[in-house]
């Protein structure tokens, strides 16, 4: 079962990534992660670790607090 928090994180990641017109693969490369890891986050299968959350925020060029706003 998908948790509400995982779903919110996944939806926010999709929104931010699409606003920047970045594919999952490009985001994964920028963050030094696997594309399937990004996909699993977006589908709310997993939550990112704190370390990977910061890598994703860095790759999106957004401060972590901005990612979490409005959630």
C-alpha cells in the first residue's frame, strides 16, 4: 500500500521534473542515481533516503525546503 507521504513526494518530484523538462534518465544521471530509483520514487513504491533526497534536490537545483513546501 502506498503511503500518503510517499505519494506526495512522488507527485512533487514528477511536477518539478516536468516543469524543468527533464526526463527520469537525465535527472538520475545528474543526481548520480539509477533511473529505476527515480521511477520507484515517483510511483510511490519507495521513499528516497535523506542522502538521495539531497542529491535529487541538487540535480533539480532546488533547496530541499522548497521541495517540501506545500506538501
